[in-house]
């Protein structure tokens, strides 16, 4: 298997190619965790690549900032350890990446219960997205 082709990425992400070229190797769509393993109870990271619904870039940007304001406040979301928002450069400024770290699955559920999170999902501004769940390992 190979990584996504540029054509597949271009279609998925509204005309903006995310990878410069296809790379031989396992297909990440098959080999990455799209959810936490059942029974998992530790710290973890969620990496989310997302697009707005066509014509809703500014809305998605604003709604993500509203979510970040709450997620970054330890008095409102004590289990959210990191909540970083990023955007692409050049012709990829309508592609957003979120890098989130939680102390537990319960902390993620708490975040997902916030009115800002619900507002984001109910808004219709959020288009296609890919969520990847990761665990950090220590290096020497």
C-alpha cells in the first residue's frame, strides 16, 4: 500500500494538496488510530486536520478560537494539557490543524461537552476532517 495519492488528498481537502508527493509505505488511513483503544486510561494526543465547509473559512477560524479560549483555561478545562491551533501557508490557509493533549479520555469528553465545542459542531462550518490519536514516548 502507499500513502494517499495527491489526487485523493486534493479531492478530500478541496483542491489543496497536503503532501508534496506520494511516498511508498503503509497507507496512514489504514494504520493510524482513529479513536482511542478500548479501555485506554492515560495521557494522549489528538492531531486533527480539518477543512471548513466551502465559504465558511472565517466562521471556522472564529469558532476554533472560541474553543481554544476555553480549552486553554485550566479553571474551565483542567484536563486539557495542550490546545494548539495552526493553519497552512500560501494556498493552504483554509486548512486547519489542531494539536490537542489530554490527561485522560475523561478530559476529552469534558472538552467535547463544552458549549463552544457543541457550537462548533452545530455551526455547519466544519467540513471534512481526519483525527489521529497518538501516545507520546520518551526519548533519551
